[in-house]
C-alpha cells in the first residue's frame, strides 16, 4: 500500500499543506518542534482516526481555527482509495472512504495498515499495562474484525457492570446477563491474544537480534487472570466481594499485560536506554511484518526520530534492516534533525524512489524527489 498524496488543513501547527510522496523512502528534515512529527501524525490519523500522541480531537485543531481536515490518496491492492477525515468541535468526527461516510469508525480500522515508531514507545517498557494491552489490541484488530468487535462489546459490558456496582444494584438477573456477555467476549479476546504471542515472539526475536547484534536474549510473556483454564465467569465469581467493596471490576482480560524480558530479567528494571530503544523498535518492526502476513497488505512504516540514544552500530543495523530490498518494507516515512542519517539511507536504497522534504514552522517544502 502506498500513500501518494495528502492534504492537511488546520492540523496542529500545519495550516495548509499539499504533499506528494514517493513510493519508497520519504525523509522529513528540520529542527525539533517545527512540525515533522505532525506530518506523520496526520498520516497516522487517517489510518486510526486518532492521534498517536493521545491528543483528543479538539487538541489537534490548529490554534484559532474552527475545524481540521485531512485527505489521503492511496494505492491499495491495485485500487485507488480516497480517505477524508474531518472534525469540528461539538460535532462528531466524519470519516469517508471514496466519498462514502462510515456508519462506525471501527469499520475503517484495518483498511490502511500502518506502523509508527516514535520516542513515545518508551511507555511500552516503562509505562503501565494499558500501554502494552493497547499494542496487542492494535496489532490484532487490524487483521481480525471479530477480535475488534469482541473488544468493543466487552468494553460496553464492562462499563455496564461497573455502573451497576457503583450504584449498588443487587438484582442477580441483571448481573447474569452482563456477565454472560463478558464471559463470551473474554473467551475470544483471550484465545486471540494467546495465539498472537505465539506467532509474534519469533518475529520480534529476529528483529531484536538483527539490531542488537550482540547475543542478548529477549522474550515476551502473556500475563492474564484467565491462566490455568479459568473462564471469565469464574474470575468474576472469585472476585465478586472485592469488586463490590472497591466499586469496579478488578480482574479480567481488561487487566491483561505483556511481560518483557531481557536475559531472563524484566526489561523495565535492567534495560539501558539503548537496549530499551532497541526493544521498542524491534517490537514495532515485528508488528509491521505480522500485519503484512495477516492482512496481505504492506503497511506504511513511520519512523520518528528513531536514531536518538542508539550507538553507531545499532543505527547502522537499523538502516540495514529497513533499506533491505529483500525485506518486508515498502513505503517509509522518516524524520530526523540530522541530515547525515537521511542521506545515508537515501544512498543505501540506490535507484529506489525517495523524497526529501524540509519542515520549518509548519511549512513543508519539497527539496528532492526521485520516484
């Protein structure tokens, strides 16, 4: 899949941009705080209908403007796709595919697979379990509509149960109905996550080894309250008194986590800055390959300031991985303040297409294009 053109209007610090892209590597060079990452976020927004930085919809509208709009033109499986996303505060977000509006935003997820690597990925290691659950859900959902639907329905049932607990409702029939739904959807979520970890781990290990190049051993573990063959109904029954006391549902697949290990120690405790950066980049590159296998579509790869805090050998290894013509990567967008890194990448890709763009104060200026 290739993004050929994007129109950006009133998005963050970008007032108006009309950008054409190469099907190969697209480099955005500029100082910090000028808007390079905002271009990537606009591309991300068109795939996921939200900001990768976690900003709410009103928060991405350029200061003083009444609305924002993004429009992307794609080539996907030999078809042309036109996606438009617009938002005005006080109104619902509108997403259209080829001028036809979606009834639900979830219908759009997976159409335009995309992986972004950014400094915010540090939260995957240092942050709470919510960050790692989001990684699982994001990856699995893009290639599995049944999983996405189960997540949505589980969340609604969980919200209902928590509301019933807060209001001290005691009708057993009401709890029976809600908990039956939780059990049904939790079973789907749990099974898909178990299978995902099994398939994902060897891909992740491959990329970590390729970048680190020093024999460090990594692995992932799936931590869940459904271990040992327990059903969600059993978990709810076992913790009913505790839930009633604290006022919410304390156990279940909504509390699942991924354990990250380095040489048999928790990564968050022993990993250096360079090892943590290597770990998160390997996770994202594995996400890319997994999505490509599951969706039969080559995702877009966004690389935001990925070389910071890495030694020269790991930087070189990353360049070798992402510019390998026999690798899985297609269209790539990469930002950096260091022109040397970008020139090195362009030199590596040889005759493959590339574009070089300069970003300053929200204005994107094409410098070189070789498609």
